[in-house]
C-alpha cells in the first residue's frame, strides 16, 4: 500500500475539490473551454443538493457546485462507471442550476451561464481511442460556430488521457495526471506534481495519515461499491443479451443493472452501519436515504 488515497473516490474528490476553493478554481480554469481573458478569479461554494421547487419533482446531489462571484455557475462530477443515466442526470442538474438562479419576480437577463465538468473513470463515448475530451454546447445545426450561451457540458474520459495530447495546456495535464496517476499504491509522486503549488496541496490532502478510521472505512466501502456496481452492470448487460429479445433488450439490461446496484448499496450500507460510521457518510457513499439506512 502506498502513501496516498485515490483522488477519484467520492470522499477524497470532495475533500480536494469540494473544500478548497483555490483547487476547484484551478481545475475549472484548466479543463473548461473558457475564452481568453475570462478565466475564473474567485468562486464560492453552493450546496451540492439540487432540491426542486416542486416537492413532487426529483431531488439530486452533485459532487461539487460553486459559482463565480457575480457570474457563472459550475458543477463538477466524478463518475466511476459510465451509464446512460449519468448523462441524463448531468443534463437535469445543469438545467436545475439555471432554473434555481432566478426568483419569481427577477428578470431573465440576470441568468448566468452554467458549466458542467464531468470527469469519467470509464469509456463512455463512441469515439476514437485518443478522443478523451468532449465539449458540448447549444449550437446551430447548420452553422456550428453560432452558439447560444447558457449551458456547456464537458466530459473527460480519464482512461483515454495521454499527457502528450495536450502539451500546450500545462495545468490541464497536471490535473489529469493527478487524477490518473495517483492511487492507493502510490509512494513516489512525479516531480512535476510536487513542484506545482496546486497539485502539491492536493497531494497533501490525499495523504492517508490525514484520515481517521471512520473515513478510511467509508473509503474502502466506496471502492467495494464501485467494483460491485461495475460487476452488476456487466451482469445486467449479459442478462439482457441472454433474455431480452430485440424489443425487450433495453429493459432487461436496465433492470439487471438497477437490481445489482441496489443490492450492493444495501449490503455496503449495512456493513458501514455495523462499524458505527455516521449516517451522513453512509448516505453520501451509497446514495441511500436516512430512512433506508435506519431500516437496515
């Protein structure tokens, strides 16, 4: 075992980028397609819970949510396993971030752009092996240079990243190396990451010695959940292929995935509860509600 924890885990990712404004600002400036002269200079955190105005609508939680002082809004997500539901969730949460900006009597001119940065530790796009960065905007179908400002979606497939592909963006390379090269087995860190003030600070946050026993339990159970979810996705896919005919294939796949993931989350939550880990941490790792955890 190495000296550090993996920055892609839910617990560590939120500690690095959800508690340090300078680090999330550096990440956003490095990876978002911001025009020259429009770099982010200051951000403030917003609640990650996206509560709808109508209680009958869907509630959701993002990893990190913040806004530029007097301006743009940003959502950052770290997704371990790709699925189509995640892509739809990104659209929903970004749209919520637009809607929640205005009160009943406020003018539409006050709306600010929303950027959704999505880091994916999986391959989710039908694209070339070197095409890891996907930038989506609202564009004119016939004239793609004509853009309606307001929503921007960026997806980064971490497994496809190679440092030499974006040499001209030093900070982007450093943050992506931080997210792809640091893990549980890391003892020696590349000099470039230690020399840069931002990545050096992030590395110190990842040191195992900085975490208490309950946090380390939550961290380990998170990875169990990730691997079990990945297995459930594969099982659901195979089950859907085996059982589903052309018309029912999608339903069989989705049902198998959902059942496997739900069972895994319940099992992990029960184990964490028996260790005395707090309900807030369990809910964050497994996605279960307080009532569901209490009933275990």
